[in-house]
C-alpha cells in the first residue's frame, strides 16, 4: 500500500509496466472534465469515476482483488479508506472472479488512510480496503478508481 502526494508519484515507478502507466496518468488526465463511469486509459489500465456521500465504517465490507491493483484518487471532498493486510483477515464468502473481488470480515484493528485531492492511495492485491468512509463528517466525494491489471 502506498499513500502519497500526486506530485511524488514518479518515485513509485519501476515495479510493473501497468502501474507505471497508471502513475503517469495521475497528473496527465483532466479528471474533472470526465463524466462518472468507466474510461479506458491505457493497456491494462481503466478508471471508474463516481460521486457519492461518505458513510460510516459499518456501512460496507473490506475488499481485495487478485488481478488488479486499485489506484484511488479523490478529486473533490475527502474520505477515509480503512486498510488491513488481507492475509490477516477472515474471508467472508468466496472470491468472485467475474468481479475480481473477495470480501472479508471486520478485523479487530485496521489503519485509517485519510485521502483528499492531491493524495493518492495505491492498493495492491494483498491490501484489503474499505473506501468511501467518513473523514470527520459525511461529505460528497468525487473519485477516480484506476484499476490496474497486474
């Protein structure tokens, strides 16, 4: 898991070609001009833009992926992403290969990542996460989740 300013994205290149392409797109794409929905960006990289109101941590479950990393970029507003190593969590149900998602039971402890415009979170398959959570008070968030096929 990486949490860093967009301006520092270049220092995290070199681990995987698709990750490099996604990191390069952080500052190059006119994110605020794109509509909500899916956008193909580069080979192995697409973005899903969405708008929503943040919710309490109890309103969702931890998730992780096997075939994709998530590069989460808040464009407007601010949120908390709850994070825990997937290896420490108990699965809740079976892995869904069509959706590339596995859900987990709530862990006894987790880390809160606070994200706002200008900060990105790069979450690898071993990083279980629960995005869209309240940071302070509920607020409207607009976000790009850049899916990176590994």
